[in-house]
């Protein structure tokens, strides 16, 4: 399979020349600090410091109104839980509790301990669903009163707090009289722990999720004294300061990932609803962030309603996305460009092109960022044509790593090398930078002229990509140019390049015109043709991981050649075929 580049930025033997081998987590100062912190948390004394006196009052904050999956709820009632395509047994009693089962998949364990499945049980419509939920919560509280790295992980604890609080009314209606006291006591202990570990080390979307949980917990106990009121004010002030930096002026989250656009918008909508339910005013910055996020979520949607596949995203749940946008209260349509983050959108007729024309996010926001600068996706009406490979949650670890490579995106790759370095630890080093964008419209046609210098330091090559979309959307033309800096000669010529067009699995592709073109047929029967000059053209295997829980084989069109000293321009055209 010719899908992915080498395991590091440079090709060949898989090593970066002159680079030191990465330090192991065990020997680094950060690793030592984490180990010490975990050792302290695991001590019995730490559990005692979480307090014995539970709050005397509880306020049921904004009951959960997001839809559950009735089928999954009935599966839970039968003793089976599925998350990220992974199936496991749920035993609320006995000697084999599910919460820290050694042989369980970590992603499955995290989802189970997050308790997001409470809404599935709630919506199952089955007798005994609430009683099972109460038994599982009691079982968790009895067995997991002491800290552990699996069940008390920061993001897992945050999700569990919110889910418990929002389902309290439903749970209490089916529980015994003592349940409320046990429930509140466990919540209070988890809140104390989450506040402590949230003082430092938060970044990106996790910050929003943790702040959301603390807001819900403080609101739940706010009638118990001024301590919770002050804590709430502090949390909201901290969240407001963070949102000013994290949600860019163009409305894109700093991690530049469409699926996080969904998560963060949903979390902020929930926080706003919780504050309203407690007759409190949402901070102005939170409301402004929602207003900025919603139009950009529309920006990232293809004609089929799913998400574009940039920076660790997958297609997502279209019905949920519709609901989130409806609850955002924003009616503003998708803009044509995102000035701060660099994303561009060309739309004409039934054709839609979305382009990543920005640098990868900076350190601290790049944990799942991809080396996909200048990649694009294209849909025709409600069907996807050109895609990036994407990555769904729960995919095998090696696929999550490989799908970050430049070769897993519809853009150009030089010498089997990533345009942004992703090292062995999964962090980004050298980034494709100096991304220049020029956009114009003329008589209904739209132009994009973009470039990045990700290959300048290694090969003395600047990649420039020009796109032109016709007024009726039936013709997308492109030029991929490889030249030296400032138009000078290439310092390391004769490097192989591949311009890739990954195709959606629903597209059938065949070579035509004596190997000079590729014909593509969409499921609807509509046809498209790709022709190119300046490079050889062919078909190769690819893989698509844009649908949750599925690995689908597909194909990619490849334009292959070598970059001479004077540089080279590859021209191509994607044209809709009539009839």
C-alpha cells in the first residue's frame, strides 16, 4: 500500500539525521513528576483528604436533554456495553467489576467510567433501566472511592460528574431513600479531587470539559454556602479568560479540528443552559464564543451533513450536529474563509471544496494535529468525492499515528516526507510555516493561491498550490508548483513528489484515455474525470477511517514525478461529466 510516508519527517532509514533519540517517559523530569504525583494520589491518606461531610443541599442542574440511543440502552440492560466499536460485559455486582477490568480496552474503560451511557438507559423505555443505573452508580461509588489512574482520570471524572448531576431527577425517582445521600457524598469527593487536579496542566478542549464539570458541580451545591458561590465565580472567570485565547476570532478552536468544534460548542451550550436553570447570567465571553463557533461548524460540514476530515476528525453524527446548531441559537451561515486559522471554502453549484490553508497548531494544541497543510476535500451535492483519510475514535494506535502523515491527505508529498515533522513521541517539531494565501473572485469563479515552506529546510523546495472553481461548480482546476525559495533553483533536485487525491470509498475509479485520465463514478451515477500534465498519473490503494468504527478500503489517484533543479508545475483538472 502506498498510503503513508516514513515514520519520521525524513524518509530513508526512518531516522532524523543528527537528532538525538527521544527520552523515555520514565527518565524525563516530567515523567518523574507524573509518577510521583500518581504515587501520592494512590496513597490511602489522599482519599481521606477528599472529606467526609457531604453538602446538605443539592440542586438538580439542567437535566440532560441530549438524545440517547435506545438500542444501546437495551443492550446495557442485557449486560453488554459497546463503545468505539468495542464490546464488553457490564457486571454491576460480583467479583469481576467492570470499572478497572485488566483485559479491557482503555478507550472502552474510559467511556464506561464516564457514564455518558446513562442517557441510553434513560431513553431505552424499558422497565428497570433507572434501577440498573442506580445499582451501577452505587457499585462504582463503593468500589472506586479510592483514586486510580483509570477511573479518576481528569477527563473521565469531569464527564462522570456532569452525567451524574444531569440525570439525578431520573435516578432519584427509582432509588431508595438513602440513595441521595450516597450520591451527593460521592459527587462531593469527586468535585474536590477535580478542583485540585485542574489547577494546572490543562490545555485545549479538555480545559472546557473540566471547567464545565466544575460549573455543574458548584451549581449543584451552590445553596450549601458561599464557598461554592465563590468557586463558581472563579471557574467562570477562568473559563472566560481561556475562551478569549482558545476560540479564535474567526470561530475556529485553537486545535483546528472540526470534531472538537462540535465538542466545545456542545459543552458551552450545556454550561449556558446550566446557568440559566440556576437563574444566573452566562459570561459575555461564553455567549460570544458560542456565536463564533456555530458558523464555523457549518463551514466544516460537507454536502452530506458530516464533517470534513482535518486534524483527527471523522464524519461524526449528523443528527447530533443538526441539534447542536439548532440549540446554539445562531442562524449565521458558513463563511467563505477563516482568516485566523487559514481554512478556505469554495462553493459553487452543487460543488464544495474545503481547504486546510493554515499552519498546524502550536505546541500544547497539537496533540492530534495532522501534517496536512494545503490538503483539500471535495463533495458534489450530498456525495463525497476527494477526501482525507480521517481517523475515527477507537482506531488502532498505529493507524492513529499513520493517519497524521502528509501522505494520508489530499495534497503533495516530497520524498516520502511529512511537511510537518511528527516525532516518535507523537509531538510536532518542525512545522510547515509561512503559509501564504491569496483569494479572489472573478465573474463567479473563485481562485485560491497558497504556499507553504515545510520542505524548504530539507530540500530547498516551496510547495505552491493554486485552485480555481468554475461558477457552476463543474470544473475544479489545480496547479501544484515545486520551486526554490523566492523563485530560485531547487537546492536538492531530483526528489520524487506525489500529488494525492484520496477518494471516498463510494467512488469507483478506472483509468481511461490510454492511461492519461481517471474516470470516477459516484453512487448516484454522476461522473467526474481527472486529467493532469507534468506528472505520471495512476491509481493506488488507500484506506478510509472517516466513519466511526470502520476501516474501509478505497483508492487514491496519484500524480508522480521528480522535481528538477529549475522547479516544476503539475496541472490537473477535475471535471464533471454530463450524462
